[in-house]
């Protein structure tokens, strides 16, 4: 889990020592899984990262302090809870502001409301299990069409 900027600096230093940084063909990314990393997201983006992968499952579990695989705690696993969504939006907005690609992955990512939020916020990619690929692809296309139609209608009125 990334919880400090020092971890990123050490990783970049190690890559440089083995000749992999800075190279145009080698991208450097950070997996954001913790509320601590979310709090540092602006500074993380300023570390010269090319992309962020936001792990919605880990972030949800660590936000609520639960194990989603525990049968008595699964009812508390809610990636759509305000406290989780606020963190997701913070990461996406920061990435957009700093021109860093953002990918979101995790459980419940196939949820129609979650896809709607992610598409509207402009995530660059969504990573899902193969069993959800077709469903998510259709939901993304549906939501992107709605966005494009809204823009076209607005421009037509002007």
C-alpha cells in the first residue's frame, strides 16, 4: 500500500538505478488503495507519475475497516457510500487537474450507478473481471452516448 510520498521517491530512484527511469517508453504509475494515498493524491500526481490506478475494493475496505470476504461484514461493503465516493471523486479530479491518466478497478465496478459516475467524471479506463466485460462495455457506451447527446443538444441551442 502506498501511504507516503517517500515510497514513490524510493521507487523512482530504484528504477533510475536499474536504467528504467526516465524512459519515454516506460510509464510510471501508482496504485491508490488507501485513504492515506487519497489524502496525498495532489502531491502524488506532482511526483511525475504517468497514471494512477484506483483500487475501489481496497479503498472501500480500508475506509470502513472491514474485510468484504467476512460474511457478517459484507453488508457494510459499499463503494457507493458518500465517504468512499468523495475519495473517488477527489482522486479523479486531481488526476484530471494534473494530466495524469486514471484507471479505476475493483469489485462492484460493474454497478450501473458507479459506471455512470466514473464516465461522467472522465476516467480514462475501467478495469473489470472478464465476466463483467460485456455488461460494463455496454454501460460505458450508454453513458458516453448520453454525454455526447447532451453536449450536442447544448451546442444546437446556442
